[in-house]
């Protein structure tokens, strides 16, 4: 890959995740304070991510892979996304906000696959080259959080009360406009599938890989993946509102510690995976979810604020040791014929089904523990997902007994 394309692809990744990090982290705080959303309404808003994940394969499989260059579709989706971001910025209430965020997530989620397609198309050795490009996405997310907290102070108590969090949508919209225009300068990535070639719904959704569920251990892993996404949804939906509500300074900026740890533990994962194997690795990831939520339940913004910081920093273990190692395990079990289908199936199970259930549960629990004065019993709100993660940990430890050696060549 030449230097020009490397810079273009790195910039594309930076902008892609800068856009997402600009508004999604503070979304729960924004809709709770600016739009007075209830827990169930917040759940509906966050569930748009899952609906986007479910619909995304159709956009990729039926349009991007068959008719148009990936970089052009990427450009159009982000230009339309910029318009929707502006509408979200102007929305006066949750009922008018919801259609815009739903439309946006249906358009945005496919772009996560499109930026990968554009990148892979330029690489001779993706296993070695992709990580150096993808890391710029994590940097983009971190920069967005640091701008919100340490430059603009939109998530400070004064900024929240003044309604400044709505400006996160303007920042994301500007980023979306820039990436939309920039996408048309990216290297050409033509359609991969002939327009005359038939593609079934089962192929698009990864359902061809369902036969893998005949393997008892893979079935246990599959079910565990769905269940662990229930506590994961609590983090996406409640972490920023929680940290802001209890008075932690610069909560959005401090939450970027999670992305920093994600980079670190991604580098450590191959070593841990090779030394301890898949089962122990994924169990550590599951246990980390329970521990981080226990830390959230008993920490505070004063003398125990270190517990909150440790909980945030555990994100790297929570995400990498479960989701990335799960992708590697899926890849090893699927075989050459079903690799893509199997990854699609796991994505559908986690970000689709699992997160949909998780956001609904998180919204219900949040409403249940909302006090008469408008405050929340955060301790109980975090103890419940900690308990769910602990149960999944125990079930997986007892019933998963795969002795096969899993290769880490796909990291």
C-alpha cells in the first residue's frame, strides 16, 4: 500500500469513529436532561443501534456488494447522515428525535462494514496491515471524548444544565459532512458480486452458519454471547448519565480511558490467548463485566472515584477478551466455507438480538429504580447487570468444554 492511500484510509477510520464517539457516548445524558426521556424511551433510542445492525447486512449484501462502489455508498450515507444529525440537534422532544436517530443508525451501521471493505481492498496482507489503519478509528473516538470534556466542557454540570450537549450532534454532523465529501476521493472499491448472481436472505444474515449450532460447545458460546450483551447494554445506555449524575468531573473525557485500554489489551490478547486458551480468556472477559459493574455500584465521585476509573479502564478486557476472542473462536470453528456467514451470525446475535434485549432490560431497570425526586438508585442499577454477568460466567464455566486448540492467526 502506498503512503497516499495509507493516509487516506487512516483519515477515513479517524473520521468514522470520531463521528460515532462525538454523540453516542453522551447520548443517554443528552436525552435524559435535554429531552426528559424515561428509561424505556432511552432504551428505544439506544435500540436503534441494534436495528441498524440487523438491517445493515441487507444494505451491504443487496446494494454495496452488487451495484455501487463501496466508497461512493459510504460518501452518500455520510452526507445524508450529516443532514439527520442536524435534525437531531434541532429536535425539541423525544418523539421528534426518535425518527431521526433511527434513520441515522440504519444508515450509519452499514458504514462500519464499508470502511473495512475499502481498507481491505487496498491491502496485500490485511492481518499485518489492518490494525495500523484501524487504530486511527480508536484515536478518533478518543479525540471526540477529549474535545467534549476538556476543550468545550459540554458535559460539565454547567454545560449540561445549559443544554450544551446538543452541540455534540453539530460536531458529529460536521464530521459526517467532511467524511461524506472525502469518501469520493478514496481508492475505488468496486462491487464484489455480479448483479446476475443470486444472493439469499440466509446468506446475507449469516444464517447459513446456523448448522454450527449442532456443535454443543459452539451453541453454548452462541447463547452466552447473546446473554452477555444484556449487561453490555447497561454500559452504553447508563454509564455517561451515571458518571455525570454523581458529579464525576469530565466524564466523557475520562470514559476515553476505556478506548485506551482497548488498544493495550488488544496487543496483549494474542499472548494471553496462546498461553491460557480460549475458555479462560473469554471467562476473564465475562468476569470483568461483573467486576466493573460492582465497582460502579460501590464507587463514588469523591474518595472512591478510583473505583470508577478502574471500572472504565476494564473496558479493554471486557470488550477484547470476550468479543475479539469470540470472533477468533468463531473463525476457527466455521471453516473456510462459512467464515463470513459465521461472523455475520455472531454480529446478528450480539449487536442485534442481545443488545435489543439488553437495552430493553436496562431501560426497565432504570425506570424501576428512579426515585420520586428524580434521582436514581445507581447501586441497584449496576448490581443487577453485575449479577447477570456473573451468572453467564458460571454457566459458561460449567458447560463449555471445548478442548480444541484455537489458532490466533486472525488477530
